[in-house]
């Protein structure tokens, strides 16, 4: 948004640096005075929380890697050694494990925020697609990280999920088996598999960090969406990012960290599965294989579809369909707050996702299987039927004239009567 | 090199023989592309099963201690191999089934042609009907079915039961209740004596 920079290097060193690598200038323009809609609510704070959680996972992960042994003999024992012998190992490992759950919790809130307020609509399609890509990378990273524990759930989760690729045998005989053996580095999940999962688990967070930078870049071209979905029209509609949103994001982060702390210090194993404290045994399958909570909705979709290959397509399609949301939604209005019909379908979709999460943890039989299929149908129907159709037939509510009007009421000055547009810099000074 | 101005004057491109430039451009680009592609294969193939994994590809098993009605599990290529010494009743149950009634009509026996039908003859050891040797992995998503230990639930067909998603196998290891799509696989094996087999 701020195309003309307002950064003024005040000392000689700053001027020297600015003419060689204008990094302080970029930070100033993008994270200090960046014009941000004045009406962002707390659903907009999860972006900052997610950046923080990525940093937590990378920092705790790197120190854990200094003690972890990626061999089939050593993996499980090295984790118990971290828990019992390594100084503060219990804290670092629990922070990493609970941190993964908190990371997904924030990512799901962030995604639903984007869905509700239409943040994927033009001109933010690339921003949204990069976000879905980050979610995919997070899923891959979390799955590989979980396998490293080398407990019963780790081992059998890897076995079941890698075996999904063998369903390709029904398309081209031998293709699936060849692919699975290539992934395993053997004829079953074993030592080579664990070692490569460790290498990739270390790599992926840095790829995520790279895509996050592109995600923020794509955000800073059109600027933030906001709860009304109405574009920023005058500088009066915005406030500078600092101190307004640094404070708001900071407060939300503290609230989030309280929840993180409660789980970390009082119930670190609440979200985990007890069977993963049994070392991996290739000769014994646990009675119920369940993934971590953040994968349960997708696991429910996989198991709701009776055909092996179609189940895998459903599992991948559950995330993949998100890539096409900018073009599936035909409504001209961004924010669901102004969409009286779509609103009901949206909240039904939220309930549907929670229900799939519950069903993913149950045995797929009887009524559980029936509801699993029903919820799977609605999951895809929401994207493929509701989004295109409701957008065409719905009559949206009247939008506010501007962001400022939505905050101060319709009596506030219309944009046309507002004082002449100010630059981002004077907008910042005006409210400071 | 003949023309000292080439570094600053782009018009030299037009002055020179264009076909000669194209040969150099396509040649250099093509060479780099082939080199890159050739390097890609080692980077991908390094993930395939290595020499030490392949060298462990066969094992010998002594069947003498296994009495009728007993079963053992051995490891071959990191996979469990179920060996069951079936009772006369179990063999009778398996032979009494029509191939047309099966979910998967193929024998899935590595020692026979791919299109061999899933009769009990084609599933059991050759000439030694009581013996069944197979890879004890559910063909759905790779779990290990129950039914090897005496007290375990063996499903409605008396063979094996997969606890993950409820697939059931009969006494010849053929899938009778889904979601598993195929019969459990028979590994390549041969009898080296009356009581010894080599798997792999």
C-alpha cells in the first residue's frame, strides 16, 4: 500500500546502511506505519500468533534435534532420555509437542476467519493460495514429526498413511507398490524411513518460513481485508500498524499463550494418545489407530469413503478444494456478515468440521459411519454446491459506505466530504 | 574475442552469423539440461531399498516344531510372515468355498501366474495342503491382522481379523469381508526339505 516510503534515517550509520541495504526502511514501511484498516477484530490476531508459533517450533525443534537419535533402536529411548536426563528436556519436548497442537489451532482459526470474511476474494487470491500451501506444508511437517517419536501410534500412522499410495496400483499395476517402497527405502516402514523423515522434518519448517514471507508480501500488496469486506477508501479508514495492531496482536498473543501454558504445564499429554508411549512394534497393530486431533476431520473423510483410491482422493481433495475457493465463491460481497443465506451454510460448515473431527476418532461402523458419510458429503457440497449457487441467488444486506462509517455510524462524514486524502505518514501522525 | 566491443555493444548479435549463435545456445542449453536430468536420477534413486536391505531378502524357516493347529510369525523383509499348520477342518472349510463367491478371485501367489484363481490349492503349499504361508499384512492399509495367537478373535470365517477397519479373512487367507480389496499375499518360497522352507 505505502508506495512512497516515509522512512527518514536520522543518524549517519542509518544513512550509510540505508543506501546499501534498506532493510530498516522496509521494516519501518511495512511493520511500523503500514496503513491497516481501523476496524480489525480479534479474529485478525491469529496471523501474528502463527508467526510466533512457527518461531517456537523452529527454536524448540532445533534444540531437540541436538539430543534426538533418528534410528529404529535409538529413537524411542532418546526421547525418554530427553524427558528424563536432558536439562529442561521435558519442557522443550512438551513445548514442541503441545506447540504443534497450538499451531494447528491458530491455523484453523485463521483459515475460518479468511473463509468467513471472504479474504480469498480478488485481489487476494494469491495470498489465499499461499496460505493453503502453508497449511499443506504444516500437515506434512507435523505428520513427519509425529513419526519420529517411534511409538506404536507413530509407526502405524506412517504405515497406514504411506500405504495410501499403494492405492495407485488400481490405476497402473505396480506403480503404487514401487512408489511406497521408494518412500520406505525398503519393504516396510523401517530404519531408512525414519532417517529420511527426520531429515525432511528438519527441512520443511524453513520452507514454511519462506512461504510465510511470500504470504506476508502478498498481504502487503492489497493490504488487509477487514470485517466489513469494504475496501479502504480514504486514509481515514486506516491506522498505522504500530502501535495499534502491535498492541492488539500482542494482547491476543498473551491470551493465547495462557492457554498454551495451561496445556503445557498442567496437561501436556491431554491431546496425545497413550499408545505412543509404547515403543513401535512392527508385529502388533494397536486396536485403534487414530491420528492427532488436528488430522481427525480428514481421517474421517478417508474412512467414510468405502473405495480405497477414492478415499485417498477425498483425503487430498479435502485440502485441495481450498485452492479453488476464490473461484468457487460467486458472491460479489466479501464478508459473510452481509450474506443472510450463506451465513447459515457457513456455520453449518463449521459444525460439520467439528463433527468430522469427532467422527474421525470413532470406529467407522454403524451410525458413526452413516454420519461420517453425511458430514463428508456436506464438506464437499459446501465448496462445490453452496459456494457457487448461494452467491448467485442471494440478495446481500446493504454494505456500509466505508470502514469509517461502519465504526462511527452512518452520520460520520462520507468519503466524498472527508478532508483531502493524506499520505500514510500524515495518517500515522494524525492519530498518534 | 575478435571484436573487443562485444561487451558493451549488443548490436554485435545482429552482425554475427545467427545460425552459429543458435548452435552454441541450443548446444550449451541442451548439454546443461541433460546433465541436470542425469543428476536427478541418483538423487531420486538413493531413496530406493539399498544393497543391505536387498541382501536380507531371503530367510530359512524350520516347520518341524509347528504342530497341527498351531501358527508362527516370522519376519521377512521387515514384514510378518504368517505360517499356519491348518487342521483338517480348516482345510475343508477353505476348499469348500467357490471362487465366484470371493471378493478377490485371484490367488495372489508369487509362486504362480498372476491370473491363478484363488482356490485353496493355489493358496496352500504345493503338495502340502495343511501348510499356509503368507504375508501377514492386511491389504487395506497395512495393519497386522489378529488370529495367530490361540486366544485371538479370528473373525466369522475362522482365519484372521484386522482390528483397524474390520476386514475378515478365511482359513486360506482370502478376504471375505471388506474394506480390504485383495487376499493376503503369498511370498515366493520353496520347500528345501520335508520340514524346511526358504522364503524369498
